[in-house]
C-alpha cells in the first residue's frame, strides 16, 4: 500500500507541477485552447492517443468485448490503430490544420459556422458537443474508480471526486499546453504499463500458449456444445465485432476533442511525424488492452446486484491477483489514460461553450485594429475574460459529469456508444467532406445533425432496440449518404466564398 500511495502522490504532484509551469502560456484564448498553435509532433501524437484511450477502453471496452468476443477482440485495437489513428491523421491532419488556421477556427462548432457561412450551425453544434460529451466523461470517471476501488480499497464515490478535482486543477492552470505535456508523460506510463500487465497476466496462466489452450476449451454462449470460438480469429460474432470496430475507430474523426489536436500542431512536417508516432502508440496501447481483455473468461466473473455479469469488473478481477508493484503500475496506467481524456473533454466543452455560445463574436480581418489603440486594450480585456469564463465552465462541466458518474445509468460501453454515436454521427460526415468537397451545403450539415442525434436519442428513448454500439456505427456511416444526397438537392454556397475558403490548399 505504501508503494501504491507513494507512486500515486508523485504522479499527481508532477501533473500539478506541469500545470503551474505552463500557466503563463494560458493567458490568451489561443494559448489556453490551442497551445498557441505551436505544439510539436510528439506532444500532439501522445495527446491524440491518450485522449483516445482511457479507462473506458482499459476497463469498460476491454472487459465487455473481451468477454463477448474472446481473442478476436484484438481486432478492435488493430482497427483503432489503422482507422482511428493512421487514417485519421492521413485524411484529416493536414487539411484540418490548414483550413482551420486559414478561417481562424478554434473549435469544431466554429468550423461549421465559418466553413458553411451559417452561425446557427455553430450554436447547435456547440450544444450537441456539450450535451453528449457529458456521458463520455461520466464513463471515464466510472472506469478509473473501479480500478481505485480494487487497488486501494477506496470507495467509488471518493475516487471520482478526487479525480475530478485534480484534473480540474491542472487544466484550469495551464490549459491545452499543460494537457499536452501531461499527456506525453501519461502516454509513456501507458506504454510501459500495458506491456508489463500483459506479461504478468499471461505468466499467471502458464504462458501465452497455455492461456490460449484454456480459452479454446470454453463453450460458446450461443451453443454450449461448441468450443473454441473465443480463441478463434474472428470470434463467435464477427458482425457484432465489426460494429464495435467501426464505432471505436471511425468515431475519432468526428469527435471535437480528437479533431482539435490537429488545430494546434505546428506545421505539415510535424503532421507526418505525428502520424507514425500516433499509430505505433495505438497499436501498443489499444491492441494490448483488447488482447488482455480477450482472456477475461479465464477468470471468475463478478455478478452484479441484478444477477448479470458486471462487465466493468472483469478487468479489475483479472488484475487483483497481481503483485502490489504491478497493481500500482496498473493504477497509474489507468489514471494516466483517464486524466488525459478527462482533461481533453473538459477543455473542449468549456472552450466550445465560451467561444461558440457566450462570446460568439464575428472574426475581425487582420490589420483592422492598429497596435496601441483603445480597441487593442479592450480586445485584450475580452481575451482575458474569455479565459476566465472557460475556467469557470471547466468546473461546471466537471460538476455535471460527476453527478452522472456518482449515479451511473448503465455500463461504461453503453455510455460511450450513446456519446460517440451522437457526436460522430452528427459531425463526422460534414466535417470530413467539408475539408475535401466544395459542394457540401449548409442544409446537408443540418440534415446530418438531425440524423446523428435523432437516431441515437430515439433509439435510447424507445429502449435501445438497436444495441447502442451498433446504433452509433450506423449513425456514423449513414451520415455520408445523408450529406451527399441533401447537398445534391439544395442550394450551394457562392463560388467566391468557396474559393476563398479552399485557397489555403494551394
């Protein structure tokens, strides 16, 4: 226990120290939200990866999908690396950086409002982002708290409160730069941690081959007479597995807190290096998490109060027999993953609410205000006021998500399905197509907002006849034909406006 507590205190002290170190760089809006658009490839790649993979993946997804699909759940991690990281950087990285800098966009809702010349889109997108990032954040709280309960014996309620307060402190102090620097430190812990845990768990089962042989002897849920499904290449339910791969991989390209990483990177050369770093990180962390979860059936399941398997307790049950030093490493691993994701979520939410709802000011053209004029002084005061409002909203957002986390409505994976489905279902298609296709119309973006949010919410209200995971995947993929068809049928933006926006790629 002394080892666990000592390592955790050192870790948390470093996080707060980084916040204090970077606080001077967070005095302006660009500094607080984007790190001055000068964040290098290593920090950006690790910020992308650590925001992507949190306790939701390690505890919730790895446990639930490892139990459901066995070793084939490792395909989810591979999909996350290839689609969610490699393709995301290749497809979105350069174009997002150039266009958002050209149109002076700081947030995804701001992009929609400026790119499609419709400030109504900006307002609605900011509301969607704020509302549906809350269940995502609650899922992250829930995941880390399960591990703290297991490792320290601290009640769940205390865990989520402590974690919320500590995350708020360093984000409020240093903004995006503090988040990125801490993400780098946390990412290194995650890389070493996941490898060490996999080795320890497999050794406890007699090695890799012995663990796979044991898994092959477990009968299928659908047909108890059939063994081996959980040790096969594509598992007992390949189509269900495909839905999870799509949701967790494609979704990153439509999530505000993920896409925002490309806004802040330094230049195109950094994007190329970041692509490689981010992909390798995803292969190790995501692949390792799901591979580990695939052995969940070798351990006695935890039965919840409702008589069903408590999926969020599967991974903690696998780890509880590890030596104390490894449990301390696991706690730091999941704490690292979760705090980085939380920091990204609360920063995205507060900046969206501040810049796209409260201070929805019109962008001024370069050179309109002369240095030293009274307007510059007023503008500087407004900038400082915006940063203060964002810091207040960070506390507000954390408080709301904390209330949900203290009364979690469902499993972590379902919370994520609802959040990712609505956000990426609404944003993915119009954002990606808006970077490439000049023919996307404002009405098609409105239609996709209705499609993504509508499908997710209606499915939830009528009792989830479509599994939230599969519903989220349908919402994302379905957004592309919605935008394409509506764009063909509705009025295009003026050619002069489009030409001005796309000249950044010349």
